[in-house]
DNA sequence: CGTCTCTGTGAACTGCTTGTGAAACCATTG
DNA sequence: CAATGGTTTCACAAGCAGTTCACAGAGACG
């Protein structure tokens, strides 16, 4: 069986012991670079990221994992009770979480359930909204049946917006969530990428992205009902 | 928002309290038949199934929910530590689980994440008063079902008023609370914005904002019914 | 090493938002 | 009824936020 990626390095004793007892092979890595270096031929089967000691490093690793091409590995986050509130805006960085300190039985159950449901292909590889379709596996996009030729950042920005339809994001939020938390750039960057997206979407669908003056940008229409 | 289905009936006090505090509407049902009978028009938005007291009934309900046609509702299972082993062969009956007794924060976080990954988004933060609805996430407003096209300051002013219904604010207070504490502007500024708001609310609803002569403005009815 | 595309930024341009003064209007009071 | 003080309405100008454009550095690729 493929290996699990553990953060941080060295792996917390309780975690290592639990995984060994449960029969999961694993390797610890302390950074995205280390994770790349240690990665098995056929990729990681999943990751358990401890966020209790070094939250920044932990979320950075999550982000790095999510940015990679597929195959996609399920991410289980270990957090303290105090960190629960922080998860709110980071839903896209993990697939399940477990409170630390954890019960070995609970962690095992979560791992088993996580593998079960990702093995089932529960993860949506398509993002659809109205005429827009994003294929997350092939990095392709289409609107109204017409394929879109998007660059990397354009795709990432559109993906983020399309997975949160209706919600308004400030430029700062977009910069941190799409470009990265450490990124420090001007707000014009966002404007111009929005403009390029609208141009590629074509006149007909340019209105998929609307401007909310003095606030930011919104993709699609509001969702009053849900 | 649609309602959550709770098992068993009556709902455990801790669960009911947590959901009420978090703002999730819910109904308890003790059997698949009761769940069908109580189901809202637009279906359940999800289910929280307590399996600690009556495991057979709980899993029976899960099975019944999974047998139904779409729409598919996410199922969160509450289990005791002793029951973790039972989950092994029942992966298909639930989408996430939480150990009981649970921490309210953890349950909330699991609900939010569950809704996020099943594509239902989180609950929109709404401010409602009579026919008026403000969606704080999408920066949209509607009155009597009709969308309002408000500018930034109009929206901010209306939001402030609508979150303090019945209370009278002087122009000075509004200037400092809505425009900012350091803002020094004329009192006419408030008047004109109130006027623009009333115009956009339409003749029918313009009276939502009433003038209190020599004092200021009030949103909604006074608490004395006058 | 050269070429090409992608990406970020400064600057000009445009249109809408916003604040303001003045005038009309209204309620209250003497 | 007239006087007064407060409110509504109007029109307009200044400023600001968003759009658009052109360009240069970075990075990928052959």
C-alpha cells in the first residue's frame, strides 16, 4: 500500500504509534519541498497534517498539496479545539479533520471513512455553474460548450470564484486565497485578471462575474434560497 | 433555509441547544415514517443522527434516507467511542461522524464543512425584517421579493438600520456609526441618503424608514406599536 | 541561448457615487 | 394665521473606483 504523508517532521509520537499499530505506512515531511522529495513513485495515498504546533506551515503544506496535479490525495487535518474557528475559511484545504489530542480509534475510523469515500470518487472533479464547466482533472474550461483557453492564474481565479457562487470577495481576499497568503501585490492585479477572464468568457457570458463597487467581485447570481 | 432532520425524537437537549445557538432550524423525528411526514417542501438540508441510544433505529433511518431519490442530504452521525468499531461496515450510511458527547464548536465546524463539500455552501448570513432581506455575503438586498440595486453607502446605511429595528438614531450617530467615527460631514448627507433609500424601497415600503422629527430616523416599527 | 507567453504594474480614461448648498415643503407653536 | 425650525427635494460638481491599455520582467520551452 502507498504511504501516508505526515506533517510535521518529526511526526508526533502519538500519531506515529497509532499509524504503526493500525498498519499504515507513513513518512514525515516538514515542508512542501520535503514532501515532494520523499514522495513515493505512485504518489501519496493521503496526508495527515498536524496544525496544532505550526499552523502556518501546516496550511502552507495543504495549499501546496492542493495545487499539485492529480492524483488527488485526501487530507486529514489535526487541530486543537481553539483552532476550530480558523477552519471556516479554509474548507477547501482539507477533507476531514480530527480534534487533537485524538483517540486512536477515532483517527482510524476517520482514515477508513476518508479512504472509503474518496475511493468511491465522491470528490467532484467537475465544477459547473450555468453555462460554465470546469474540469479539475484536465485543467480545461468551457462556457456554453465552447472551450476556453485559460492561463494558470486565470483558471485558478475562475475556479475559486465558481466554487463560491454568489459570494462577494474583496480584492485582498482574492489575493490571499488565490494567489497565496504570503503574496503581497497590488489590487490592480486582480482587476486585470478579472478583465482578462471576462474577455475570454465572451461578451455573452462576461456578466457571470459582476463588480460590486467599493467591495469586490462576485461570480454568478445570489443564492437567496439555500 | 431548509431544516435539519434530527434523530431521535425528542432531540437530545445538548444537540437542540447547539443548533439553536448556531442558527440552524431543525425538526426531530423518531422514525423514517415520521421523517417523511415532517419533511419540508424543499426537502431536508441534512440530517444529524444520534446513534448512541438506539443504534438500530439510527442506522435504520440512515438506510431509509439513502434509499430515497434525490435530493441527497448529507448525514452526520453522532456515535459514542465504543461504537467506532461498528462504523467499519457502514461507511455508505453517513458522510461524517462526531463523537458524543460532542463539543458544540466541533459540531458546528463539521456541519459547515459538510455543507461546503456537498456543494450546498454555508448558510448565507441574512438580515431580515418584514419584507426586507439583506444578504450580507452577496451584498444584495430585496424587498417584497424584488431585488434592490443599492450603492455601497446605501447598503451600509440600510444594513445598520435594519440590524437595529425600532431604534431611533440621530444624524450624528448615523454619521459616526455608518460613515466612520472620524467623518465630519453635514447632516444633510444623511437626509439625502435616507431619501434615496426610500425611493429605491418604493412607495409601498418607503415607510419602513420613519422620520422622528427633531431627533432622527427609525427603521421599522417602534416597539410600542405606534 | 533565443523566443514566446504569462503575469504584474503604472497611468490615462470614464462613469458613477457621493456630498453639498439652496429652495421648496411641512409640522409645530405662539 | 404667521413665524419658526426642521425635513424633503433638486441639481450639480468633485472625487473616487473600476476599466482599459501598454509595457516590462519572469519564466517556460525548444
